[in-house]
């Protein structure tokens, strides 16, 4: 009995030693680190791994591939997609077409390229010659935004950034597109514009009439002081914003506080600014500068130094100079009745700033910022913006890069969008003419593929 007790004690001790030894051994990589994917937006929330192995495979064949990476176009190319991801892309002779393909699209004679990106839109803006007849509301804005989403995807614009919206309209449009309820581009949204009292976005005088307006706005968050600006940033991120949008004028401490707070939470910041406020924001680390308004001579060197991207929206100001927005009662010629725009619009000065930024190596993205008459201005406003970039000295290849790869990188989505290569999201545009020869060929849309689904298909004329 005693001998058995001794053996039992010995066995227990040995078991304990073995357990401790096994516990101290290095764990396998999969055991040490969980496996997950992330959401396809700037916030990159972890999600369970996505299995696409049973998704249907769609293949484009015969087209010339402009993959967006800067190399020479590839004739007679193959692009294979499974689910919402690109499986393979390259020359037909060296790119295998999967045997279990669900659909093969013969794109012989066509040009395949990444989907286009618009970095500055507002889904909630007005439209119609009789806009003054109807009371505005989030529901009305959602109807208008849904219509705009359809216009954009029809033109081959597969990703957009909404930089200021009424309540959660842009978020719900994003949700509707993600769930397949409505058609539209991939949406990244910025929540409500953060402004100082009376600053851009919170002015009480109408830019059309100069008359005082009453009431607040569901499209802005007014804040006073650095801690309120931090709080406003936290509110937008809590509301699931992909970006933060701030405006000038503001105190330098407020600007720094907002940018620091957003960056600490992993969210980038855009600013609608002018003059000295622009320089403050660049030094504070803002991610994108929207508009070339009243820029100082130090702005472009600062942008180059700090890695700031530039979204010039040249067409929006050209519209103000030449036509105004008659349905809104806004005459042509410039900014009127606005405290935060007390300077003239100079189209040639705007183009000169874009030219300077391009030569300095500043990343330049494409954004339209059409505040009214969306039903008339889109998608032509986008293609016209590309022409303005050409006027500023960018080559056709540079402009296409701004509209695809560079735009994706500016949006913090360069690892998932902007080029056609294995593993990236299948957002693809197929056009009838070579856009490297003539940018107007982008208007000749034959197919638009978003998340791997053929959402636009037009027969040859």
C-alpha cells in the first residue's frame, strides 16, 4: 500500500513536470496568432476569415489590360475573379483560366482598368430646378443620394468618399450598397463636418441671397476649443465614420487636437481650408487638403514635407465663376455673402497650384464637389475634372493614376483598391477606347464590375 502511494505521488509529480514542459514549448503560429480578415473600409475592423472558394468565377478575356501599376498595357489579357476578389490578371499565354468558370466575358478589342475613384462628393446635396419648392430633410437627402449613387456607378466610378453629410445618410447609402439593396459605388464617409461657430459649414447667411438663416444643420458639428474638437471627432468615429472632415477658420490648437485625436484612433482627416489655416493643418499632419483656396506660397512645400495629399476639385470653382448655380439662386462670378470665403476665385491660380504640387511630387486625387444640380452635372463633372488636371500639366497616365491607384492610396485603401492584381477587390471598369490615348474614352463604358459583380453591361454600339 505504501509502495503504491509512493508510485502515485511520483506519477503525479511527473505529470506536473510534463505539463509544465509542454506549456513552455513554442506554440504554432496559428495558435499564437488568431486568423482573421478585415472590413473593406478605412476602419479595418477584424472579421472572421472569409471563404470565397465556393463563389462563382468570372473571367474577362481578350482585352488590353491597364492594371494601374504603371507598366505598359498588356494586350490579349485575362482577368479572373472569384467572389469579390481578383484571382489572376496577366497575358493570356501565361495566365490560367480556371476550369470551373461560371462566366467568360469576351472583351476582345476593349480596355480593362481599375474602377474610378471620386474623393470629394456630398450625397446629400440638392438637385432640380424647383429645389426651393420642397422642404429638405434626411429622408429627402437619402432619395437624392440614392439617385446620385446610381449615376456614379453607371459611369464606372466604383469608389467615392463623402466628405460631409446630413446625419447618417451617407452611412445608410453605404449600407444599402454593401447589402445589395441599391446600386452604387463603394462608399467611404466622413460623418458630420466639424466647424467652429460661424465657420465654413456654420455660416448663418445664405450664399445665394445674403439673408440670415434660422435653425441649425444636420450636416455639421460645431465645436469650441481643443477638447470639444476632440469630443466631436470621437462622436463621428462612434457613428462609424471612415474619415473625419474639419473646416476653417479654427484655432491652431483646435486643428491639432482634432487631427491628433483622429490619428490616435486610426482614422484619417480631411480639411476644407484656406490661407494660414491650411498651413496650420499641414503642419499638424492633416491627411488631405480639399480645394486650392487662397493657398500661401509655403503650402506646397509644406505638403511635400509632411506627405499631405491634395484633392483640388477645380471644376467646382470653375462652375461658380462661369455659371453659378441658378436653381439655388447663386450667381456666377465667385463667392458671395460668405465670411469664410472673402477672397476671389482665380482659375489660373488654382491650376498653377495644382501644377506646382504635381511637380513637387504631392499625391493628387480626383474629387468633384458639386453642391447643386447633381442630375445635370454628374457624371460629366468627373470627366471634366480629369481634363482640368491635364490643363494643370498631368499626363494622361498621371491623370489615370490619380483616378485609380493614387486615389486608393490617398483613401488609405491602396492595399485593396486602385490596381488590378491578385488578392485585390474586383472593382473593374471596361471601356471601348484606350484612355491612355484619350481620356474621353473613359466615357465609352461597356462593363462595370463592383465587388466582382457585373453591375453595368452595355452592348457594343
